[in-house]
C-alpha cells in the first residue's frame, strides 16, 4: 500500500507515479499537501511544501484520484483543517467520493474529535480510517477499532513519518492486539522503508504502507518517467519480499 | 477535583496525532491534581515571590495619563524576572514537568522571551532544555538567543516556511511526537491542544488577580477597560480572566495589523481569521479557502502568528471581549512614545497595546494595561528600522 504526495515533485511526475501504483498496488494512500503537517517527518513535510510551491491544491489530489480510482482503491491522507475548511466534512466527503475515493485518513483527528466527520463520511459512503499508536492504551485502542471504517492504521513507531533503520521490537505485539480488537483489516505504516522491513511487518499485518521512501524516490528521480520507474521497481521488489 | 476544560464553546479540542493523546491525558490529569494540591500551590507561590519577583507593580503612568486624557495604570510584567510575563507559565509548567517525572523539556519561541523563560526554569530545576526557534526570529531577537545559550539550553534553528513562530511550534510538536514518553512540551502561549490553553491561562491568571486587587486598592473601583496585546493570547487571557465576571469592565485585546489589515501581511487571527485548526486546536486562524494556513506578519516576533488561543475566539464570539489591531508603524511609534513619556522601554508586543490606547484616550473611568514585557530584546530591530531616535517623540 504505497503513499504518494499529490503534486510532488510536479503534476506530471505525481500523475506518473499514480499510474505506476495503479498497476501494482493493492491500495493507494494519496497525500493532500498541507502547510502544517504535524504527523510528518522531514521527507513528507518537504514534499508537501514543494507541492504547494508549484501550485498543488486539494483539486490536484482529486484529479489524481479520478485518474486511478476505478482501478485501485484510493484513500486520502489529509489533515483536519482541509477537511473542515470551506463547507465542512460533508462537502469534502462529497468531493472525494465524486473523484472515486474509497476513504480518508485524517492523522490529526483523534477519536474524540472524529464523530462529526465520521458521520458525514458515513452518510456519503466514504470510510474514515482511524489510527492506533504504540502509546494508545489498550482500552482506548478497542474503542478506536470499534469505530473503524475500511481498515485500522497502526502507527509503527513513536514519532512522525520517515524512514527508520529499525522497527520497534514491540510492533508485532501491537499489530496482533489490534487485529484482535478490529473487525476490519489492520495495516501498518510509518518508518517502513525497505522490502525487508515490509516483509517483516507483512508476516503479521494485513497491509503494509510505505511512504517516505517512495516520496524520496519520486523526488530524486529527475523526470516523470524516472519517477514512475523508481517507484514501480521498489513496489515489485517489495511484492517479491512479501511473497504476494 | 475539577477537570481541565477542553473546549470553549465550539473552540479548542485536541487535533493532534494519536501518538500524543495519552500524554495529553496524563498532562490534564496531572494539572487537575496539581492545581488543587496545597503543596504545589505553596511552592509555586514561593517561586512567584522569591524567584520571579511577584507581585509585579501596578504603576500609575502619570505622563501617559496626561497624554491620553484618562488615568492609565500599567501592570508591570516587564519587571518580572527575565523581562516578560512568559516566566509565569514557564516556571509553572516546568514545576509540573518535574512533578510528572519528565527529565527533558522542549519549547518553541518567537520573540525569545518564552525560550529564555523556559531555559531559566529548566536551569532552576536542573532539567534538559531544547528550544525551537525560527531562523528569522533568531536573527531579529539575537540577545535572547545568547541568553538561552548561557542558561544551558540548546537552541535549534527552524528553517521551514517563513522561519518564524508557526514553524517553531510545528517543530516542537514533531519533537514531542517522537519523544513523548520522556519529554514535556512547555507551550508558550494559550494555544495548542487541550489541556494547554487552560493550563497556560491558569498559570497566567496571576497577572489579572494581582492587577484586580491592586486596582481596587488604588482607585476603590474597578477599571473601565483592561487592555492587552494578543499574540497567542497568554498575557491577555491572564489579565482578562479575573475580570470576566465583572460585567462593567471592558476587555480589549490588541492584535498585530502588520502592514495593514487590507494587506495580506498581518497577524490579526481574531480580526481577519476564520474558524480552523492550527497546532492542535480549533480556533480563529489566518488561512486560505482551501484550509492552508497562511504566513502571518508582524514587526514583533511574539505577535507574528496566524493562530490564537481558542478561549479568545470564544470571548470574541460571545462579545465579552473586543479585539482591535494596530500596525507595525503605530507600534513603533508607541515604543518610542512610552520610552520618553515614562522611562519604560516596552516590548514591541506590548507596544501594540500602548498604541491602541494612544488612539483611544479620553472619557470616563480608568484603564489597566498589561505591559507584558520589556523592550531590550527589540532595540536592534527598532534601530534598524530607523525608529529608535525620534519617530514617535
Ligand atoms: C513581551 C511579550 N508580550 C506578548 C507576547 C505575545 O504572546 P501572548 O499573546 O501569548 O501574551 C510575547 C510573545 O513572545 C512577548 O514576548
């Protein structure tokens, strides 16, 4: 389940990356560039800033979703202020759905703040995917899972997004516990940057999300074709490692 | 034990990554307990008196009164240790961090006053201190950067965006997300996710409690107006809170109009903002239609912020407080004016409140104005603008 930043490093490249994902991903996590992404580490933060600088907007993300949404499920990664801005969650949900999205992850909308947005999304038929962190107490995790739509996103490490040399030893336990709580699939993201790490996580989780590593690849490629090629080959390698 | 408020009308809340929720719960519980614990209160009161130098005076500014045609008292937070009200919050939160067993403290700073205050409190309690500061603010508030170094804090420059306060807060929150188990984040204003806005207000309300008592003692009646500058809103909420139930007292907040409210270079989050989420709470923010947060602008680093504490958004909507804005130029001239009239060099932030007063004098009753800090840190910036010598005088 690869992540990409809409409009990064430019419209053409991100469209090419989306095409590559549509061919080989099980689900695409589509980042909407935001000015103040608090859950993101340096790579994705810089990508958001760069995307905004070349004029990317929510509209850019919606267009990319339209391009690939019929071939692969698309879930937006979008910050709360953009969901709540102009018109509120119903308007956002309707626009996302019209573009063919399956759901959205709102990384700064924890359980207590989510009810109104979840209701609006439910009414429109868009899944609000919640997050569980290593710091989430067990009782709270169960409540989060009970309100989950689509899947549950397990944050692998205490921290922001970004590649890491090692994943925490307690991760497998967290994934298993979340699977027990959840009736929907459980995917894991944050810090997974190699096919080997993906395979390790994939042995326990239902889905593996790779973000910063692929954003970096798209940014370093130099052209739209090279970006598509770089992320495509990473995805193929990861599939082999995952044995899927 | 009463719970710490999370919402002020529709505003406030906790719009942060899930990773932080457990820490915010822990902090809220710790504060609900500490604020009612006689031992904690006694320790804080002793520190107020012996370390910060409280109560700060309520000073009858005679020449300023003459100039404005009404009686004006200045609440002298500039005389608090480290030179601004920020120390009230920093000492309280660092004491709380120590009580919670957190060995490491982080903070953001704009004008450098909150960074200096936090570095000071950490030196006092022997805690590790890391301060995030935008590189533009490092440039314009140099003396405070040096003070933080002397106090043993590490200052981390932040190069994102406009390199000012907004980005420094974001960087501090990211650090907190990664180190939440060992670290307490001492946020510098009445902003951020719950319980911070209420926690900071509780720690700053000492300004208003003292001022109310001092004003009654001096005049035998309540002031007709209480005036304070508004960046994130901590000195203002601190002085407003004890007066909120005094229906006859007008509460006036003064924001930064920067280069003018008709330009896009200002910091008037309440006057020109819209409802939105920034740094973990729903409040009034300067954002575009899509929800992207815009850069603020103010000559004063402490008001150069596109958000504001959620309780102010609530006070604005309810009509209990009124908010106005003054420009960079007006603040600069008030800076010189107060220096010459009273022998008090005010912080550029506080100069905004003075500037509003200078334009709104006369009439019955008297005023209490929060002089939130002293202006030593601003000299280089003011002189660079060529305004130090005589613009206002
Ligand atoms: C002296 C002084 N006054 C006012 C402010 C603005 O902050 P607040 O609105 O939280 O009081 C600052 C912030 O740095 C400051 O240093």
